[in-house]
């Protein structure tokens, strides 16, 4: 059909649909005419339809709709309102960070090619310390997003692991802002290389799920700048995500989505962010304040928000110029989208090829925590007694919007079998029967309830003691498998979650006694979304493999590492403490509630709460090291099946000018090919501010080194790497004095070090005074 005929039919359709006389030819057109001209030609109603989403209406569930046109993409989290007269299409957005989420989780609903790859979760990817690998995942992920015609993916998440109980930690990367920001930038660059948008979230300080939509996070300016914003700053500057999602919580008394300090002064002015900012779903309270803050797009969008913004402009409470700026910002980003470009997407993805990327990324990122007497790698013909329900039922990823409509999830039992191990058949049958019996007796709740409050797992199955003894005779080795899951809406608990359940402890004790009596090894596999207490059982097993939540190919990837097909090279991006009470935020998590002030909102009962970040900048290893608290496994730690030696640390100079480079040679001094992550920590002179004993300022991973082979890794230190945030001056300042570069295999295992001098103090960067807490915080000091 000719273009002119299409336009005529479209015009007739619009007149019939009651949207007024078709203005094509007279109204400026999106994609053809300047955005400014379109905004100029828009009525107030038109503009408001750009800044408020289409509403939340999914199959079988609606929470108010702003537009009746059918959704372009099936059951995803959000769409925007189309404006036909300007040729502005409806833009689509789907969760989430570890794969495409559709709000229909049954095989039946996912029948139309709608399955998506479940990638390893953020915490696992970060444990690779390999931005090239994470970028590779991003490229494949981006390809899939594009193939399904989705304009924006609602991820990655990059908040800091402030506390091990954080329900969404699995979606995030690390306790350290450099690791978090680098990982986020790598995946964003990969995703966006495919012409689809990434949405960096949740900006900022979404460090807990308890009262997530009403909690006021009280944080010093320094802790914000150095820890809770620095991750986002690195990601924004290195990858310019098309979108950022503000968080649900308040920071220092203001909802992040309503904070001009956060969204305009810091994000746009200090950091140069060019994209659009959207709210989290139903986040914040005041649509007008959100507009004024520069939070351009309110998602998923409600009729009440349309009304509030329209009235505010009419009454003069909201300047139309502010609205115009927000509209312009959004349209400029939308111009880049697939939909704007009329991309004819195939609506099917290369799930087979992507599964291989997911498997490789998972195996390359897993962390070997313990390996006594070379219990691993295990011979792939070995007979394995696999204990633990999740060994037969993989936890590929977390719950809520971070869940993925995956085609399958390979359990470890299947992964071992695929790799040639002989998995004990009668044990396998008992576990599978137990799981299917439990599932039959505990049907799932309705979709939305299941999403926000997932049904608990089946309790650990108790294998009879005599059976365990019998398996110790019949098998070459035992695997004890521990599973954990969490997700948005809820934080984890210490009892029975951070700590083992009594059934799990019994299982480990029983297996350990029986197998060790026969001098056979016991391997623990941890399929967990967040840190757990390992101290109660680590002495009872010979090896521990931390698989985190490894995505759909998990069982195959774990088997790759257990068999030695892949030599583990992941390292911890988050500390495993000795006891929960050692965690620096333990006494301020999840904060204090004010139930007398509770109200009902869009997201149910909302209880105002506050959390005071008394630990200040002392998060994770910055705390454990400075205050000499020994963790169970420290930040940056991870074993390999080979050994590495570090030599020849060289600095480009002994005095710092604009930048300085450090290089180090890593040699594989063992017998197996492997990769090593080297970490650069910097100790800064005391100067005017309190400082952690050292901070990570660089990291690099070798290629696969054969035994005897070496590689030289180079790190660059810029002035900002030397600086701390001086609140009084609202500036990043590097103090004069002696700095020490420490190259380590972990934060505790420093191999080489060398000093350099900064002759005079440097004001590296002056920024806006922003986000000051209203009250003084009694912050931890060194
Ligand atoms: C989550 C976001 C998600 C959004 C849309 C919210 O509940 O916090 O991470 O992107 O829903 O599904």
C-alpha cells in the first residue's frame, strides 16, 4: 500500500475513534520535525500524556488506565500513551535486570514465543570482576530485548549491598561502588549497543524492602557521594543509560522521585546525565513535585496524576516551562527507540545461543570459597549423592519483577548427569517425589499475591540416617545443596534464612559424619540470592562453591566448575561476615517504624519509617578492615584450581600529577590453566577527613593463563580516585601526603605494595550542595 493511502486510512481511523481531525501534514511529526517544534504545537493535554504512562492494566488486573489502545507487547510492566497526531507511538518497558519479565508466569501464558533467557543475577555477574564478560551478556540480552520489540528494559539495578538481608540484593552487584558502577556500565553499554534502552535503577539508596515506599533513609552527604551515589555516578558517566528509575524511598526527608537535588542538581548538573528519569511503579506521592524535580516520566501512570499535573499548570502552581522541559527530555530519548524507528521485530529470540552465553557467564563468575585437600575438581564419571531439595529444583533467580519467564531451569542433578556424573537414582527419586507431593498440597496463590509475597519453599527433606550411611558406601562424593531466594517487597530474616534452618544443619551434619567416616569428600553448593552464615558449617565440608543465582543454565554451569571444565575465577563482590551482628548496619536495619502515622496508598498500607546510616562510609570491607573485624570470607576473595604469583609492581611515578599508572605481572604458577582477578586498593593519607584503611580503586582480570604463563595488568589512577568528599566544601578533595597502592588477590591478601606522594592537596571537583540531612547523624569514625 502506498504511504499516502496509509495516511488517509489512519486519518479516517482517528476521526472514527473520536480523537479529532487528523493533523498529519499540519502538526509537526515525531522523527521528522524538531522536538521543540512538536512541544510548541502541543496542547496542555498532549504534554501531560507524554509525562504520565498509560496505566497499569495487565491480563486479569487493572489499576487505572489512561488510554484504551491495546498494549503493543504482551504482559510487560509498562507502556506510554501514544499521540497519533504527532506520530508519537506508545513506548514499551519490560522488567527486569536478569531477563525479560512478563506478568504471566505459567507455561500456558508464555506459549507464544514469549520465553526469555534467565541470565545469572547481578551479584553473580559482579563476582566475575570481568567487565568484558558482563558486556557480552549485555549484548546478548540487548539482542533479545530488541527481538521482542521492547524499547526499554527496566534494569540493571545498581544499589549497594548495605546489609545482607536486603531483599533485592540479588538484583544488585556489590557492597562496593566501583564494582557496582563498573558492572552496571558494562551491561548498559552491551544492552544499548543493540539499539534498545537500559534503565538504571533504583536511584537511589533502595537498600531495603521493609517499608520501601515510605522509609526515609537518613544519610550523610559524604556517605551518599562516596558510597550510595558513587555507583550510579560511575555507571552514568561510563554508559549514559537512556533512562534512570528513581527509587521508592525518601532520602533525607524527600522522596527521591520528588528530589530536585537528586535528579536535577546531582544527576543532570553534576554528572551530565542526558536521558530521562522515570519513577518506580507508583513511586512518590506528589506528581507536581516530581515534575518540578525533573523526574520526567511517571510510571506506570494513573488518571489522578494526569489530573494533578493539568490542574497545577492551569492554576500556575507548576510552570508550563517545567513541563515542556520534561516532555522535551522524554521525546529526545524516545527518538532513539525501536518503535520510533518502526523496527519490524521478529518476536522470537535466539534462546539457544543466549543459553550458551548465560551458562558461560555463570560458570566464569562462581566463587570457590573453600577447597581442602583438592576435593575439587571432581572426576566427571564419579557417583554423586546429592542432598538438598534445590539440587533438584534450581533457583535460577529472584522473585518479583526480577523474575524471568524462562523456558526451563537446569537443576544440578540434571547438570551433573549432562556432564557425565552418576547421580544417585534412588535419592533423586525420593527428592523429586517429595517436591511434587509438596507442590500438589501447596498450590500457588493468585498471581499478584505470589509476586509480592511468594509462597515459601518446601522445607528441607529429611533423608533417613540409614539411607545416608548407605549412600556414603555407594557414592564417591556427597553434595549438600543450600537454596535461598528473595525479591522485591520483603527483606530476609536472620533466623532460618541468613542462618541455616535446623533441617539444613541436620542434613549437613549427617552427610558430613557419614561420608567423612568413609573418607569421602562433601561439597557444599550455595544457590543463594544473598549472603548467608557459612561459619556454622564450613568446617564440616571439604569444599564450598558459591553459585549465587546462576540463571536458567545454572545446573550445567555448576557442573562445569565442579568437574573442572571451567576453572573458577570469580571473587566475592560482597563480604561474608562471621556473625550477622558484625554487619556495620545491623543495628540500623531495617530502621524504626512510626505505625501511628500509617496511611493507605496505591501499594497498600504504608508505615512511615526511618533508617539512620550511622555507619556512614564504613560499608562492607571499608568497615571490616578499618575496624579489624575478621569476616568469614572477605571482599575480593575466591579460590582457583591453580595458583598465581604476583610480581613486578611498577608505578609510573613516585609523585602524582594528573594520573598515575600501576602495573603488575601475574603468573600462573600452578598446574591448571586459569584466570586471576587482581585488585588495586589505595590507602590515602589521613588529612582533613577520616578515611577507611583502604578502598578499591581498580581491578582487572587476566586472560586464561596456561601453567607458567604470565600477563601484565595495568591500572590507572585518576585524581578523583585519590579524593574523598568534603561536605563543608561540597568538593572532592585529595589530601597531600603519601598514598600506598596495594595489589591484592583479595582485600586481605595483599601481595605487593608501593607508595607515591601527592605534593599539595587538590580540589578535584566542586559539586552542588545537595541532599543535606535535616538532623546531624552520629556517624561512625575511625
Ligand atoms: C519494582 C521495579 C520494577 C517495577 C515495574 C516495581 O515494583 O520496584 O524494579 O521495574 O515495579 O515492574
